[in-house]
C-alpha cells in the first residue's frame, strides 16, 4: 500500500510539473507577465484593453483615469483542475480627483514548490478624450524543491493609454516592461515585453464588443474578441475567443449597488477547463457624494 501511495504521489507531482511547464511555455503566465485580473475579463477572453473600471489597475492602468468609485476586489482562478497551479489576486482602486485614479494589485500563482508573485501600484490620468496610465511592478519567481532551489526578482514598468473616439467607440494601447528590465539573478534574463492594442465598441446600453491583439517577445501575435450582453438589469452574460492558444471563454456576472460578483470559465486545447471567480466591493461612490 505504501509503494502504491508513493507511486501515485510521484505521478501527481509529475503531472503537476508537466502542466506548469505547458502553462509557462504557452505564455498563460509569461515570465513575470501577470495573469489578467478579474473573472469578468476572463469571460471576455481578456479583450479588455480599452475599458474603464477598477479592474483596469491589473489590465490597462490608463482605465483608472476618471473612475468614479472606490473599490476593493479579490479574484481566484483554478487552472485545469490541478492542485498547486492556482492564482489568487487582490487589489483596490479609487479616484483622487475627477480625472485621476490610483490602484494596486497583488497576484500569486503556484504553491510552495513553484510560485510567481506580482505586486504593483499605478495611476491613470484623464485629459479630455485621452487617458494615460503608468504602473510599477515587483516580480518574483521562486522554485524550492529537493532537487533545485532558486529565486529571481525584477522591477517592471508598464504604460497604457485609452482614447475616446466617440461615445460608443474607444481605442486602447498598452506596453508591459517599457524599460526592458532583467531579472536580478546570475542569468540576467530579460523579462518578456508585451504590446497590446484594441477597441471597445458599445452599440447600445446593453451590448459591448471588444477586440485586441497582443504580441509578447518571441511569441506569435494573439487575437482576442469578447462580447458582453446585459440580459436583464444588473445581470450579464459574456463570451469570447483567444486565437493562440485557441481558447473559448464564457462568463456571467451580477452588479449590485455595492457588491459585484463574476464567474467565468475557459477551455484550453490540451489542458481542459479553468474556472475564475471575482468579488468586488464598492465602498465609496463619488457620484453619490458630489
């Protein structure tokens, strides 16, 4: 029985290591590049480049420019039903003036054996039809096992912008690792650079369409498309598709006066299903206090 238990344990560890390898090699969590923040965004295939909301602090910090609510949020992702490769994130955002918003995020992927941590703070400032944002991130990747143990760290700057072309059409762009930062370990490995650009289109009060392309260093360009529809007041359904790797995304959401609850799931061609859930709490609304 002990031999069988040990064999099963070794199989489980091997499968977990193999899944981690696939995730990293497919750039689901690129070398230091954080997962997108929020189940709402996962339901839209993470086509979120031109959105204004409190989750923008983890997706395109320019989206904090002109926000009207102060919020805290938490988000959890279970990747492919494997233990040890989950992601937990928390964050907050708040308006400082009518045109300036600030926010912070902390994310942790993995377990004690292998983990990646990203913590960052940034601000977005709206100037007329334009909004610009800047964020500083601290990254750490660590492996601790009987065979190997190491840790690498880096500071990364990201920059984004959103322009309101009309009341229905928005254009966004974002660059992660503007300064081409490298990790602090002996390898001097450069952190991946990510370039994203895309549109948000609102043909009606109940429908939003979004699309973006992303290019990560040395990896093929990715296309993402998302759709959100408010089926009844405060209740939303979402879907989207990502081209490389080809993943299909689905989600639902509820927006109360103070609490926002979102759930999403997506498929991976080799690894199967992932699940995402987020809870947001609005603790101050500038529009109600003006």
